[in-house]
């Protein structure tokens, strides 16, 4: 069975932009198909990005670093998301490192080429607008959770969010505690204690490389 890393780029572009095969082919001719291994730094904080990245497969995180060394998750990029220079005629400094947290495949466009695609094809501009609105909603939700929820509540909410990326009950692969701590602006120790408590209460359990939410409704009630 072929993996998401091996899907046809043109078919993926046709789905993301909801366009015809001819338009997808025209868009694809402007793209470079690139792969990045886990933990590869795709963009560095402070770099002036001159390219637009469209995630085809895998995940990437935008990570910023505080003066005291704490890592802050600014954005998560999934298949269909864009990052880098988006609709910018001039390169601007990146706010964060963009790091591959899974094997990553991206369609990479020169920024001016992508701007021309936005101007030429309404479907491209519409897809970018939808993605930016989704990122804005996600950022607003995380900010609200950080100010209104306890550390444990943020961990519960994030587990539910990760599960909804799949079947609603399973987080696969099981989240690394340090990575989960970054996602919820907490510490590894707090995450470890919270996960252990959920396991003891039978709300979640581990299965090979996955974490299964046995009682999602009980977990939802604990998002406080």
C-alpha cells in the first residue's frame, strides 16, 4: 500500500484547490516536490523566506524560543496547509523555526510564482484564504485555552484535538511527552502526571504505538 508520502502531486493539488486537472497541472509546473526527514529545519527563525510551502504529507511545527529557553508552539502545519512567504512580494523575516515533526513532503513555490498563481486562479486565492482563517481560529482557541484552562485541562483538550485528526479516539503515534508539553505550554512532568492519572482512571490506555481514548465524554468533562 502506498503511503501519503507517495501520492500523486497533481491529484493532491487538484483536491486542495478544488480545481480541474488542467489547472492542477499548471499549478504543479510551478512547484518543486521536496522531502524533509523528521527533525529537519525547513525554515529558520529570522530567515527571509522567498518560497511558499504547501504541505503534501506529514506535519511541521512553527516553534519560537523565549529568552529563558522555553519552546513555544506557534502553529502546526498539516497536509493542505501553507507556510513561508504567502502572498508576499518581498521576503520577510520568519517569526519561528519550522521543523518537520514527521517525514515531511512539501510542494515548494517561489514566492513570486505563487503570488502570480493567486492572481491568475481564484481557486488558489480561495484556498489560501480558508487556510489562513483556519490558522487564525486555531491560534485564537489556543490563546483562550491558555488563559481559561488549567494545565491539566489544556492537556485533556489537546488529546481530544489530536484524536479528532484520526478516528476521534486514537492518537497515533502516541504523543511524545516533551512534544505534548510544548503544544500546551506546560512541562513534561505535568504532562506525565496527567497522562498517568488518566491511565489509572481507565480514561485512556496505550496500545503499541498509539494512545486510545476509552471514554472521550469523560475526558471532555475534564477540560476545565
